[in-house]
C-alpha cells in the first residue's frame, strides 16, 4: 500500500510540529523551580504507527534515585602552616574531646599524598537544625574557645567545608581492621545529576569494590560547595597494596569497561592518600 503525496506532506508537517512541541516542553522544564527540580528531563516519544492521528506526544519524566533521609556529612579540610603541623595535630589530639562532646566525628585524617600540611575530617548531622544548634553551642563553650580555637586558628592558613549525602546505593562502613591508609577520590561530574550519570558511575565504583581490591567506606554526593561532585572514600591495608590494586585494575576487563562507560560524564578528578589520626574513630 502506497501513501499519497498529500499524506506524506501532512506526516512531514505533523512531525515538525511535534518537534516544536518537544522543544517547548523542554524549555518549560528548564523553568521549573528548585522545589520541583526532581524532574531531570522531558522526553517526547512520537507514536508513528498511524500517519496522522497517532502522532500524539507521550511525556516521560526521568529522575535519579532520591535521598530519603535527612542525615548528611560535613567534609572539612584545613590547611596548616608548615611550621605548625606537628603542634596542630598535638593540640587537636589533646582537645578533640571538647568538640566531640557536641556532635559525632566519623573520622579525622592527615593527608600524606595529594596535599601537604592538610587534615581532612568528616562530621555527621541528622539535620541542618541540629548542625545550627551545635555551632551555636560551640560559640558559647568557654573551654572550646579558650583551650582549642584560640590556639588552633593562628596555626591554619585556610579552612574549607562541603555538605554531602551518601548516595542512595552506598552506606557508611568501617574497615574490618584498624590501621592501613585511606584514599579520598573526588570526581567533578558534568552537569545533569545522577539521572544522567548515576548508573554508570555506580557501576564504575562497585567494579572496584570487590575481593582483591580496596574496601569502599562510602560514596558521597555534594549538596553545598562545588556542585556535581562525587566523593568515594576507600580503605587499603597499605600504600603499597593500593599501588598493586591500581595496576591490577588496568588489566581487569570488567573494571576497564565500567570505567570507560563512566568517564564520558567526567570533567576532572583528584585524590588524596591519608593516614588516620590517633584520635580518629575510623582508623
């Protein structure tokens, strides 16, 4: 059965109109307020089974996995004056109990590779109101101010923080044994969010979280700070074991394939190898 020139003309005209409507839908989606920002994309699928009457748009709303609890983790990085590094760590070791009396410390590390004279620590909060209450209490704690803050601040050259959530498929895990080293890997992903790159990123990370590789402590997604950033925290028995695992992954076809699929969504990445401080809950 052949189509008449008239039918072909109307099919072509209708399909062009459909593309225009699709463009309008995408423009409208871009204007959605942050409160409704779960919608990541709008896809219009034409039904071409019928030349004219079947050309009706079907709208599909795609979204990534959602955060279903309020718990978040504050990442803090302090840069220390080179001549004060040992003194700062000693003071913190002696006075950290003044700080942990107010909120939960997950871990505290000294950066060995990937940053000089730096410490990195993670604090857990159940809500933003809890963090605000903690900060208010600390500002009125005379022991914290006189015995620690007044002495520690002059030893620092900078402070930085970032608010993160565990990604939905990750949970915070402690290593099975104490000691060893930790690696913090930070990925700057291209804009679009987990709805765009979440599945391939998960596959790349979990391909390394397997027997014979490192132990994934947690995977985190930024909420405040640099956006579209994801962090993975790993544990290794030693720096040498980490180097062996790195070389092993280069020849593991399963890992290589997963990373290749994910790297197209990546802008940049950096890492730090860290040693837990003696007072760190996560050792």
